């Protein structure tokens, strides 16, 4: 049963490191804007290199 | 795909979606409403960014009304201005953050984040959609600030740069700190619950004695961050209120925290018992949660603007006959400025040109532009109507007639001082009764067993901890704030709701608030007016100062007058003139002895007759908002309503007829008069809500009990106030008032609910029967049920008032 002491220690260290990560994320502004990233992720990433096309794109 | 056949479907601009009625430009098989829109499309298609049009339909803004002055951004070349706008700069790159009110859809985000494909000088850009801000990194040798701003405005996304931005930028980061405190409390609370769980199920016998004490010591360890970090704000607030010899809600909370902590330490270290550390953790976690809920702010809105936000950032100055664009901060007395049509006068000036018209509606509320002749003083804040003029600066922008208002004392003090919220009144009573019950229990038990006496004393303090009590206000008000926000009334903080509920007087500004200047229109019916008749009309209306004459004068536009043979004004009836032997009359139906027969328009008709023959008549729409009548009528049943106006009193009779609910009319009010009027109301003990719009109301909004600024466009300027109301929601002001009043009842009811919990808890505590398990169940149960009760009941009331909406639109 003594192994529980070790497990408790590990679990606390783990939990504290998550807390510290949260602090860092909060300080870094990750929670400042929780709307735009949701839209941004839906944009297509591919962007054609600047090649001038003669025909404009059809809609 | 969207517009298969432009001949059947009405042509809509490919860029902004406006119908192309006036002008239709075909370009690459697409319709555009104006050159501006076409230009934006060209830039985008050249750079292969037409994806912009595929993310959302008609993503652009109409470019029709855009000022196209090439040099208007010249002031951005000034290194001092640049220094104030940038966030970061090194040898190679510079970072800027701009506020762009036009950001409104996914396409906007996409385009603004792809700026680097249009101009190589942009390294990257990132949009914050909610705050409508974009952060742009540019490389120094490829792009300058001015070029960047020109690029943005050529795409239709002109950043808003105003004087107050040039001041200090940093905003307090208080909310982030509260979130950190909440995270700590949540972390400690969760872990403590784990270690305390065996206790609840009486499983301690199964475990070693060792485990028991280790768990207890771990709980002590975890409680330290709670007591010494998460709860610090409560200590400060309680201490501050005690110093002022007052008891606020935080005093009993701090009493509870200290009692819980010390008693648990004593239990754990002396008696080897479990203590109440988990309850302490839960308490702080729920309290901070409520605090964050109440702190909800409308990040995009600014409630504390002063005049600086209104004034232009740059002005055009004449120096040795050359024009130069300089920042307003550099204007000094004696400079010669060039002001163009629709531009704001930045400082008190003297006119150098022959004459001009200045619209002071923003400053005084007077709708009709004032004529200024050479050598006369023009006050800052007026807007020029007509051709550009030159003027020389008399006073620096910070000392003008308008800005003087801000030196008034009422801008110095904050409104919240001196106000006792309901919760604080209750907590004073609460603290006293809890303390007396605790002492009574101590005295009662000390006759038999002093040990139980102490336990009962502490137990009462612990269990009576006003967790539920402290949460009823923030959750009720927080939810109300959100419901108001969805209905487009944005309040500065939750305290405003309580003040709204208490108010008994409504004060409306006239121009722009009860009336909508854009709605005031004028139509002419009858024979077409020849140039000659127009010129005669012009000469007649110029003679009179009646508002209807002024409106007709504006409608006629700038045409030349005749020298009339004679003219006479019959006050309140009309004008009679003679010209080349003919008699002309302009006035009401009675005056001209004609009957048009439109009963509903009585008082708004102006007939024009020549030799008693009706030529035609003008129909003048009153500019009253369409909801104004019903709003005033509904409010008048509960409140006194006053009207303040900077306008002349000519409309008194008409307004009295239309708005019978208004008990007092005050006309010719200068901004200072308005402020003084609100001050008088205050000294007479009435609690007044001021609804106003322009800068001229700024003083009154500040001095009132609750100041609400009305605006047509939320992201536009509005004076400093307690709340900002979207003009579209003007009609539901009575509902807002009724709702804020019912909110108060909800708070009272939830107080009653938490009192019941306290009575149950205390009845156990005085008997010395309190156990950690009992505590761990009662405390979260009371908190959660109070939160549920307040949230549900506010939503139900909102639904009854018709204010319940899932989403704002």
C-alpha cells in the first residue's frame, strides 16, 4: 500500500504542472480571443503562388 | 451561381451587396455599385484573393461614402505619432494594432490575414474578431505606417485612429488575475476533495492511520494557496470597508474563511481530525466563479471616453501658403487651419473666409446649421457644412468651449462612491445577527462544557458563511447584464442595474434621442417649382427663423435670393411677401386658406400660394423616433419624464401634443445647463436616468444617477456613460426598466433562500453537531441551488418581458 504515497506525489506534481501550464497560457493571451480561431481553422490553407491569371475566377 | 441572370434579379453589387440603382458598373461580368467597390475587387483579383467573395456573400462594405482625400493620412509620417501607435519595433520590423470597426464576417478575417499576399511589406497579420482589432507586423524597409493605413483603407478597412489612442494604451489586466485565482482555487479544491473523500464514506477505518494524517497534512498544504493567494481580494475589500466603518459582503466572508482555516488547523494538528479544508476550497471556488460571472465586460465597448475620442487626429495647416497635415496635438494658437465639408472643428477658431455654415448638433443639440460670418468665433465640436474654409486658432484644443465641460467637478468623482448596494445593507444585518448567535451559543454552552461552547461558536461562523448569500447578487446581476447585452443595452457594470431599478425620473435629450435627425424629411407635392419660384421661396424662408423655414431652406439648397419688395412674418402662421406686384404666401393651411385634407399631417404642412392660388405644399415628417410615443407613454406611468434640449422652444407645442407623458420641458439648454439640471434633480433627492446621445449630453450623463448613451452604431463614438444603448432597442426601454426592477426581487428571493440554508445550518451548529461531511454537503448544495434559482428566474422574467433571446443579432 505504501506505493500510494508515491502515486499521490506523482499525481500532485502532474496536477501542479498543468496548473503552471494554464498560467502560462493565460498570460500568453491564449484565452483572450476565443472566437476568431474557430473561424480561422476553416479557411483553406493552400494559397497559389502569385501567378497572374488571365481569366478571373468564376463564382 | 448566385446571380444567374442579372436581368431578372435586381442587380446587386458583387462587393457589398447593395442594389445598383443609381449607378451600375459592369466589370468582368460582375456588377458594382460604385467605383470604390470595383477598385477593391480589382485589387483583390489582381492578387488572386477572390476567395474573399466565396467565404461569405457580399462581404464588403459600400465604398460610396468614402472620402478620397489623398493626403489625409499624411500625419502618420510624423515619427511621434508613429511612436505612439506602434506596439513593438526593432531594426527590421514593426508591430501595430489597429481597431477596424468594419470587421464583421469571416471574409474580413480571411482577407486581413492574407494582407501579405497583397503587399510584400506585410509579414503577417492576425485578427481578433470580437475586439475588432488586427495586429499587423510589417518590415521597416518595405512599408511605412502611412502606406499600411492607405493599403487598409483602399481595401475598405480603414482603421480608426483617434486622439485617445495616442495616449496611454495599456489597459488593466485585472480580469486575468481573477482567472488565475480561480484556477488556483479550482485546482486546490479538486485535489482536496480527492483526499477528503474517504472521510465522507467513513472508510477511514479501512485505511491506515498513516494515510489519514498524510491526507490531512496534504489538505493543509493545499489550503495555503487558497488562503494566501486566491482569497486576497476579499481581505482587501473587507479591510477597506472596515476602515470606512462599514460592513460589506466581504466582511462575513472573510470571517468565515478565517474561522474555517484556523479551526481546521486546530482540528488537524491537535485532534488529528479531518477539518473543513475541502469546504474552504469549495467556498472560494464558487465565490470566485460568481465574481468572474459578474465581471463580464463588453470588451469592444469603451464607456469612459472623453472629448479626445471625438476630435480628429490630424488637421490641415497652412504654413507659408503650403498645406501640411499635422497631428492635432501640435496645433498651437494662431495657426491657420483648412477645414473641409463635414469635418469637425478641432479648436475654437475665428473664421477667415466670408461665411460658412456650422452644424452644432453634436455640441448643443440644435439641429439647424448656424451661419457664421467672417471674423466670428466658431466653437470646437461644430461640423462644417459646405465648402472648405480657412480659420485661425484662438484656443488650444484642450481649452475650448466644449472641452471646458470636462473640467467640471462631476467628472472627477466616480459615481459608485456613496452608493450602498442591496447586498451590503443585508450583510451588515447578517453579520451582526451571526455574531450574536455565535456568542449566545458560546455563553449557553460554557455553563455546561466550555469545549462544546467553543466548537458551537466556531461552527456557527463556519456554517453561516454567506457563500450562497454572496453569490445571489453576482449571478443575478451577471445574468441580467447578459440578457441586456443580447438586447443591445450594454451596461458598464452590474451595479448599474441596481441603480436603474431605483430610479424614479427619466430625462431625455431631444435631438438625436427622441428624434432621429436622419428621419426628418421634407417632400414637396404640387406643380413643379420653376427656378424663379425657388428663388422667391429662398428669399422668403431666409427671412424667418422658424424651424420649418429652416428645413425648407435646406431643401432648396444654395440658390440665389431675390430682393423682395416687402415681406412680413405672422408668427406661428406663415410668411407673406410681395414681389413684382404679386402676392406670395407660405404657411399653414389656415394662413393660406387652403385645405389639403391630410388630417394626420396637421402642423407639418406648409402651403405655398401665389395670388391665393395653391402652387404646392411641403410635407415635413417629424423626426420623432417611431417608438418615442409609446416609450414615453409607458414610462410616464411609473416615472416622471423630463425633456432637455439645446434647441429653441418652437417645437414645444407639437412635442406636448405628441408626448403628453412628459412633465417638464427645458429648451435652450447649454451642455452646462443640462449638467446643472441633473445636479438639481440629485439635490432634490430624485434618482434620474439620463438618456442622451451627443457630446452636449456628456455632462448630464455624468451627473445623472444612471447615464445611458444612445447610439446608432455601437462601435461608433458615444459619450462617457454607464451604459450604451443601440438605437434599434430604443423601443424596449420600459422593458429594461421593468426587468431591472424584477431583478431586485430575484435577489431578495435568493437571499431568502440562502437564509433558509443558514437557519438549518446554524440550528445544527449551535448544538455542536456540525461535522465535516455535513459541511461538505450543505455548502455546495446551497451555493448551487442559489445559482440555479437566480439564473432560472432571471431567464423566466426575461422571457415574460420579451427580452429573452438566445443570440444577439
